């Protein structure tokens, strides 16, 4: 035997999302690197031009430095802009980095594989979008994909508005030299750091977003049943303190904000009520598929994405779906409970796939790319 | 707490003196002069392969002999442990390999044992594909031409089938619906299987009858339509269906009960009739005083009517009065009834058990029970009839009041909120017409039915 199932040709797996990038070695159970999908670019003081290419252009010696990992990024620097990197094309991969082979796979398929299924409905609720993708036998059914913009960023926006209503300013930690303890609900008392470099607006916003995202992850909760004022008022409150010392007990707002994900009709800031709640996204997606496979899809609803880690999300989703489906339909939600697995399920699927012996025939080699060009990707990658 | 002996044991170093657990003496007298061990402590080596904790649990208390027969423990507790470090490492080499399943002959590298150099890539044998037929231009022109499909579209379909291994759902999803027409999954399947069938026929050697898979597109379409409707039912429809099924079950059970009742009554009547016939026959025979053999057959008395006295063919001696005893199956009420009538008629409750008397007394009591049952049945039917008549009259009034008259069947639409009692009584009315009741009420039922029909 040739050493078991994993024939390590030594593959790297990248999963580039809009919030974070996960990267690591195939065959491992979690990515080695997990960092936000932003690049910090310091501008040249003199010409102020923003180089948009990534490091493909070797000739440029402009002294631009790129910062991508979390630690480097959070150090305040002068004139450091924050932007989302361009997606690397295949051209770059093959021609610049000279890799021997590569393969593209849809993240929904990989998430399903990571949960041990080749057929199912993958509900991915990340930062920018909540998407329902039906996967059948390892292939995505493109005509059944339903996308909704109500996701993590929408939650962040609502949290921001809440703080605005409460007249609370969001101060990121980099600005704070010291703070005093204040009683609940009282205005914060803190001292600003001296000698702060002049940071750009984009970077400052980015740091504020980090604060809000922390609040979002700690405090928000989805209620079991459609939001009710009285029920929400009786929920236990959660105490949260902002970096600048402002602290408060949050009660009904905890439930009200995420309700917008499931029932957008009353959510603030949505023009017109044409948005679909998460439950509707799922049922619409399944409804667009052939009736024969619908039981298969409902029997494996895979929940992934960082936004689904909000407390109570899966329970509420389960309830909504069981109400909307016929009673004879067997419904099963698959949602890993560990943070790591739900955020990284696409990466883990890629790791599994790349280490299978039977997968080695599916790589797109350099030779094939040279012969076939971009079309070979369409053909070989499902 | 891990002691030195434990540590040595864990590391499986060949132990020092005692294998057994440390005694108090050793601990306390460690600085004083060591007392000689009085008795030689028998230590027992634990069976190889048994975990030391397990052994300690079993034999740690006293240094008694473990209650084990000496046995071969090589087969029992041996867990397969990898014997590491025994032999030399088999060398591995970073070697290039080609994958026969790949078409481009790309060369990748991986680690493999030197011993396996040159062997085929083992996973290549898993590369299975579905056999999708390929047709030539000629074949297409001659046999596969179809009005609804152009050659380009057919080629596209077959290309997709090959790529996706005949997963028609996926083929349908990736189908170019803009360039070609909008096709349903059944359309695609139909065209594909049609072509396959034709090709097998054309290519088969002459004289052989090849087996062709026939795809029934019409059936599939109807089936899917049915499924869609089922899937899209509203909860109200589902509830309604369940309600209707429950109602149906109720009606069925009631019907069965009624049928059973009528059957019972039938039996009773039959029993009564046959016994009366028997009596008459007997009387005639006895009047004529002719020792005629009973040539006519005794009509079988249904055994559920009356009392069946057990025919005791007991060996040995038995009292005749035993035959006069009522079997235990006769209920208290019946016993009371019998007693009452016997007392009324002035008959002795326990007559002298001569042969003739025993027989006749049993018959008498059987007849009495039969009579009692008949009376009961009769009064039940009378009561039912009264009740139904009242109900019927009430319904007639109600029906006449709202202005909807007609046969009971037509009334089904008149009661939309199927009120339980009303439904039931309607059913009763229908059934009353059908079922034969006791002779008297049968007369009345006929009249009721005639009334209903004329309405």
C-alpha cells in the first residue's frame, strides 16, 4: 500500500472570503492562517498614488509596504489605507508563482463535504451575504442559488445605529491611553493617547468596525419565536463595556437587532420590504429545485458562516423551516457547534478534498492550462 | 500518587525487587535499618498485555494468589501494540509519479516507499466513468433526426451528459436555456433515452433483440405534477384531509358495530325459530306416538343462543346432578332471570336429577335464556327505533325549515360544517333502511324508507 488514503502531494488550500482569508496545508484539520481580508497600504507621502497591483510588479520600488496579518494591521500608522485585495487571477498563480497545478472549487460544495455530505442545502451566512446554495451530488445547482444582503455587515450597521441612538461614540482601543470606571449608562471618562499618528479615515473606520463586531458577537441573540415586545422585555440582560469605559445593560435590543435577519419587514434602514428573511431564503432556494431532490436537500441543511454563530440562530432557523415545510418532510439541520468548524468549513472541505487519493486526477496542471486556457477551468471545476 | 515502582512499571523497565505494591514498612522504616522480610512475599507477574491498573484493581489488596488458573494469556488480553523500534525503517523516497487517470500525463511528486517504486498509482482504478454513447454524423442524419431537436442542441445535451455522468438534475441546471429552448428534466431524459434506444437497435447485430430501456416521459411528468401539488398543500388542506380520514374511520367503525349487532340479533332469531320448529316436530312425533326415527335433520341450533351444557364424558363415576350444573359462562343476570321465571312458574329450582328430568331441565333453562336474550334484543331495538324516529322527525323539521329537502345523499352539501350528530344520524337513517331489524320494526323501517324515497 502506498501509505494510506492521504497521498500528500503537498497541497495548499485557500479560502478567500469577504471578511477573512483562511489558508493552510491540505490534510490538516484547521487553517494555519486566518486573517482579515484587508490590506493595509501605506501611501507614499510624495506622490500619494495608490498602487493597486499586488506584488506582481517587481519593478516598483516605491517603498510601499503591505500589512495583512492582524497584528501588523492594528498598529496605527500614518496614511495607511485599508482596502480589499483584488482576487488573484489564475494568470498570476501560474505565471508569476509557477505552481505545478491548481484547482478551484465552490465553497458551498466544500462546506457540504466537510460535513460528510455530497447533497444538501448549504446556508452560508457570512459578512456580506446570506446565501442558500443547493448542492446535488457534489455539484452546485446554479439556478437554485438565492442571495440576500442581510448578513454580518447588516448587523454591524444596525449596531452602529443603536449606539448612535444611545448617543454613544465608538472609540477604538488604539486611541485610549487610560479610562476610569463609570457607573452603568453614564458617559465614558477616558484620556486620549498623546502623539497619535495621523491616521486615515478608512483605517479609523476599520478599527471602529472591529469594536462593533466584538459587540455584535458578544451581545446579540436571536429569539426563538418571532420578536415580541413583552417577551423580549423579560429576557435577561447582558452587560457590555466598550473600550472607552462606557458600559450598559442591553435587553430588548439584543433580540430586536438580529430579528431583521429573519423578519426584515420591520427592520430599520431597509428600503421597501422586498428582502427575504433567512427562512424564506432557504425555502425559495429549495423550491426552485426539482421536486425529486427536495427531500434530500431538506434532509441535509448545512449551516455555515460566521454570522450564524449568533446565539439562537440555528434554533430559530430550525423552527422557521419546520413551519414552512410540509409535515411529512424530514428536516435536518447540520450545524457544527464549534466556532472553528463553522467558520472554516469550506477550508476544511478543501483540505479533505485535496488529500484524497482519488482527487489527484482532477488537478489542472500547468500543461493543461497552457493548452486549454481559461476554458479548462470551466470544464474541470464543477 | 505515583511511586517509583509505578513509574518503572509505566515505562516498563525491568523492575527492582518488589513487583507488588509498597507496604507501610518500606515507607516508614526507610531511614531505620531495614527489617528483614519475614516471609518471602510471593509476587505474581501480571499477565503480559493486561494493563497494570486492571491488574492492580484485581490483586492489590492482599498479596494473595490471584484466583486465576494458570492460563495462556497470549490470546486474551493482548492488544496489538505496534512494536516500534524493532527493525530498521523502510526507506521512503520523494519520487515523481504519473496518474494513469489523468489525460495530460502530468508528473507530480510525493513520498513513497522505495519498495513500491514503479508500481501504478493505486487510486487510478477508482476512475470510473459512465458509458455515454457517441454517434457519428451519418447515424444522426439517418436515425436520430427529430423535429423538436437540432443537431447542435443534441450535441450539447450529450456533451453535458458525459461531463456530469448522466446526473440529469445537474445537466438540466447547466443546460444552456438561453441559446436553446427551455427544457425540463423529462424532456432531456426523453431525448437521451430515445437516442440510446435507437442506437442500440441500429448497432445491434442483425437477428438479436437488444434490451432497450424505455423511458416513460408522460408518466414522469404526471408523477412530478402530483408531487408538486402534494408539496404545495396549505396546512388547512392537510388538516382537512386528516379530518376527513378520521371521519371516515369513525363511520367505518360504527358501521361494523351495527353489522355485528344485526348479526347477533339474526342468530338469536334463527335460534328461536329453530327451537320452535324442533318443539313442533317433537310434539307431532310424540302425538302420533309412532316410534319413528327422526329422519328429518335437526336444524342446527346456533350455539351462541341459549346455554351449551358441557358434555361431560368423564371416565369413572360421576353424579348426574353434575350435568345439571349451569356452566360458568352464564352471566349473573341470566341466572337471575332464569330463577325468576322458574319461581313464577312454580318449578323447583333444583329438581331430582333423573335422566329425563336432567335433560328436560337443561333444555328448559336453555330456552329460558334464549327467551331472555330475545326479549333484551327486542327492547333494545324498540328503544333504538324510538330514538331514531325522534331524531328523524327533528331533522325533518330542521331540513324543512331551511328549505333544503331531498334525499339523504343530496343533503351532504347542506351540512357544510359537518356537525357530528347530524352526520351520524344521517348515516343511521341510511343504514336503517338497509338493515333488517326485528320483525315488527322491519315493518316500520319499510314505511320510513318509502317516505324517504318519495321525498
